[in-house]
C-alpha cells in the first residue's frame, strides 16, 4: 500500500477496512472456493453496516463523499481476502450504484442506492450474454415498449452475484432498427416473476460469488425503472466502464499482494544448500520483479484515479483507464507467477493459498473487458490524441532532430 499518498482520513478508512478483512472467518474463504457457499451475504452486509460500501458516493445517499484514491485503496485492501470478495464488494456498491447515481432519478436513488450502500439489498450487473461477451452492443436481449411498462426477454450469463441479487441492472435492445450503439436501453429490474437465476458454472477460480445465468421471460419492467433515456444505454455503459475497469485494476493488486508476501516470508526461512532461498539471486530477483510489478501497478492505478478525479477529456480518460486495466491485471498475474515459481512444489499444493490466488487472478485480464479490447481502445484513443497534437503544433518538432531529416524524398508513405 502507498500509505504516503493517503491523508489521515483515508488512513482511518484503511484501518476500518483492514478490520473488516481480519474479521472474515477462514472457513468462509475455504467454503467459497469449494463451492459450498455460493455468496458471502454476511460479508457484504457487514461492509454496509461499517459504511464501507460505495465510499465515493454522497453522504446523503449513504456513502462517505470521498474520492477515487480512497476507493482504490479500499478495493485493494478488500482484494487481499481473495479476488472474489472484491468482485462481490464492487459489483453492487460501485458498478450498479455508479450507474444509478450518475443517470438515475431521485426516486431511483432513494429506492435502490440507499439500501445497497447499507448492505440491506444486493444487486448484479447484467452485461455478458451466451452469444457474446466483448460484443456488448450486439445484445440479443429485447425490451418491448408497452407504454407504461417494458416486456423484457433474454438471457445473461457469468453474472457475479446473480443468485443473490434483489435487483439487476440490465441492458436490452429497445430499437431493433437502430444502429447497434444507438438502440440499447438500461433498466433496473427487480427480482420478480419471470426472472430466473441458476448457479451452474464450474469456475476455475473466483468461486462463491454467486456467478449465475439469468433469464428474463416476459418480465414486466415499469417505465419508471428505465435508467437514463430511452435508447440511451450507451451513455450509461460508457460511464460504468470507468469504475468497472479501474476498480478491477485496484482490486487485482490486493489479490496479488498476499502471494508476494507469502513467497517472501517462505524464501526468507526455507533453506537449501546451507542457506536461505532468499540468498540465491535466482530467487531474490524474482521476488524483486514481483514487488516492482505491484508497485508499478499501484503507480498506474493511483495516477489514473487522479486523472478521473480531474475530469479529463472523455477520450483521454478512456485511454488511461484501459491502459491501467490491461497493464495491472497482466502485471499482477506475472507477479503471482513469480511467487509460485520461487515456492517450488509446495506452492503448487493447497498447503499455501498461492495456487488459489493463481487460479483466481486468471480472470482479471478477461472480465470487464479483455486485454485485447483494452489494447483496441488504447490504440484508437492514442492515435486520435497524437493526430490532434500534431495539428496544434504546440510542442517541438522532434522528427526534425535527425541529421538527414531534410531528405524528404526518403520519407515515403504510399
């Protein structure tokens, strides 16, 4: 943790969340990984009682009115329990809340945000469908306008918290004739007749988070539960991608941190050839690399938090968030791989939790936008930024700083 970036109030919040983390029973972690517990309901409720859910949101709605740095710190600390704990912690209190706070009516905020932040209700975000994951705007879920209500039909899958959610944030096509990006709306859908959830996935890791398939069969959604504007789902989606991807990056650091700490302690005590493993450069250099990767990841996360807080242009924010999500999730996976490697055979067993951490973190570079999608966004935004900068000519022409830069006939582009 970069404590030097935190003020005294943030340090007190850090201590509060660490107390929450320390109080979680070991057996709950084991039972979740063994799929004996499908969702840590009591954990989320306790987080709500301690006023730790959604710390960025206004105090009037049950939050703490804090900033993105506070959120990143909190998500990292929760992540040390296990990646899935941070997933369920953030889905309702960060992602769903963010959408309603930014796009919802006062009535929607009072009805849904307050109980979510109090830990009294649970919510799930429904994006992925059986026919596609990254192709979000190709959704096959439909919501037919019936006047004072919408008739919702479709399926979503891999929905974290789906088994326990009291309501769902659902994207559905409301104008089949419009372009894919323009014909989608977002709805708050209460668990009601026609909403079916099933916990059926044999996940490699991140078990116990209530990941389910959610089916909507002729579900009546009151018009008052339309979030934002009709066919305006793209605007909701775009704002949600900030907490979804930046929050994912922050919690991935927390989930990777125990692997580095355990491997460090192990190699400082374990002896071979008459000395501790930490005295072998082949071992200590891997620990050094893992520590460097985690520190670089924190630097990326906290810098991006400040950027989001500063309300940079939308494209630049999108690029920084995408870069951070890709870099951090992949860097943390490498850090855990280093930790597993220096532990040797014992690290490959369930005597230490590194094998679980290794399994859990494989999800990080897949969900909330794959690394490939992050690269696609980063490339597009970077080329746009560079093109604008060249047109403005506000900085030195660096291309001219070559001995033969005046040989224009050598600069062939077509």
